[in-house]
C-alpha cells in the first residue's frame, strides 16, 4: 500500500500537443496519434489540448488529423480541446460540418427507452418484407 505523495513531488503536466503544420500523409497522422498516446501516459488527468495556432493553411487533411486525434483521445478516456483555432481552420471545420464536433466537448446522451406496445415493433427495428409475402 502506498502512502500519500510527498508534498514536493512534481505534478504531472497537462497533455498539450502542438501541431506546427498540417500533416501531409496518413503516416504522419499515425505518428501524431502515437505522440498523443505518449503524452496522455505522462500527463495529468483531464482533457487533451491540441494547439493548432502554428498550422497555417489548414485543409481537409488537417480536419482528418484532428478527427483521428479526437478519436484517439476518446479511446484513452480523454476529451480533446482545440487551442488557437484561427479563422481559416474554423472556416474549414465549419465547411466540413465538424466545427461543433471537434470544438465542443462530446457528451454521451442515453435516451430512456420504453417497451413496445402489443403488436408494435420495438424502436429501431424495421420489419422486412420477403418476396412473395402477402400485403398487409
């Protein structure tokens, strides 16, 4: 059993990943995800911050990289926040329809489900029709 940490022990830093340019290949995106995993393993609990301030001329490759980084963070039990999102990147994210997905914290919504009434299909289940079935 371990005791409390000594008062002078260094606190773990927050996880901050700085992108200095948009990644050009899928291999670069994989390396970024690897760097993110390393950062998380050596950082304090809490959200991962991705600083995109130095990434000029963002494109869809940057959007894909950010989406993959967010997925990696989520798989590690962390949220991801963007820092220094410039006008061009915000515009590219909006055009791709990912501005709210990548900039807002994700929440898991569970809607309460009820039971199907007698003779009704449960929600989310569609009845299939086979060729030759009588109508009705």
